[in-house]
């Protein structure tokens, strides 16, 4: 039996599988299986107050999960799907309160990865799929990362390294407003250009309707410090954030995991101050801010 056949069988039987996407690997379960959704929360050690994103393989499937899919949702889907954008919209009765942590809205995404799309199409079910790691820990961008996290407890679909490398941009969509709840590699500038309507207000706003809203998230076991310049400490592993935001995002989690496994006592991230106000680095800065141990950006 091919791995995809095994994964389809497991999903249809109410189990979960690790599936690759272009952002990070996810733990996927059918949204109509309470057993699968409960298993996702249990194996991740994730509290039930943190909602799950639902993955679809078409805009039509997304619309079935919403009771207010408006024209702004259509514009965003046309511009960025499949891709690393999650649209938060009022949920339909197809989405349980367990998935949304009791909230009346649901985050929906159409992933840009052939393996994920095939899994959704063949099961013909939307899949809830948070990142395939323990809660608040560093996200996985390879099957090896998932294996190191869960061993043989989860069946893993191989999909290579993730192209994007950090989680999706999450947006709340209203009649005349878009709120960016979690920044990612789709920037405010790109969203504004896609909407092409200056009357639509676009803002950054953290909210419990989006995963990753806690102060500390994506964290390695070691202490992480953020520096403007390398302090050249002997007991530290060091990563200099690349001057390409795409490369920085793609490498971020793998570098954190790599340094976490080295013999050093701590991790130092060197970030050029010029990147702090760049829209293209907003998602990377968000992940670094939540992964770091201290509320300082050291000189």
C-alpha cells in the first residue's frame, strides 16, 4: 500500500496523520471526527482554548464552512490560494466548537502542497491540521522534525522540506475591514495590493481567534537571545538572520532545531536592525519575538 493510501485510510477511520504543507508540517484529522480532533489536542499537549485551522482543497469547500463568505474573502482566495493565507470567517454548522475553541469563527486555508491537496481530495473532507509539534515548541519543516517530536506515534506522509518555512498569515475578514491576526510571508502590502480598494481598512491585531497568539511560542529548549551584533559568546550557538526574508523564513525553524541539538548552552540570533520595520520581515520577527526568552533586543 502506498503511503498516501495508508494516510487516506487512517483519516477515514478517525485517526490522524502528519502531512506536509508549504508552510510547516501539520497534524491532520477529519473535521467530522471528534476522536481525531481530540487526538490532535492530546498528542500535541495543546490546550482546548487554542483553535485549529481547517485545510481545504477548493474555495467551494471553504465556502461550505462559512456562513458569511463575502467578496473580500473571494478576492483574497483568488489572489493567494492555494498558499500561505488563512481566512477567518463566521463558521457554519459543519465546524464543531471543539475545533474553534467555542468561538463562532473558523480559520480556513487552502495549502499549496500536492501531498496535502491529494489527501484532502481523496478523503473528500476538510482537515483540521495544526503544526506537527508539541504545543509552544519549534514548528517542523521536515518529516525528520516530526519524527523527532512524536516517534512512531504518528504516521508521517513525506513531502520534502517546506518551501515557506513559517506558518500562514492569518486574517479576519469583515465587510469593510481586514485584520491581520498573525503575520506571515504574505504581507500587509501584498494584501492591500490584492484588494485594490483604499476604503478597506487593514490593520495588525492579535486575537485569540488565531493560533500562535500566546506571548511565548515556537520555542526551543535552550534560551534564545536576540542581538543586533554578535556578542561572540563561547557558550552560544549563533545564527545570523539572512538578508532575504524568504530564505530567513525557510531556514528559521530548522536552524532553531539544529542549534537546540548542539552542545552550546544557549542560542543567539543576530538580526540587523534595518529589518525591524520591513513589512517583508513581519512574520519572521513575530516568530523570533515569541521564540526568544527575554523581552530585549540586545545591543
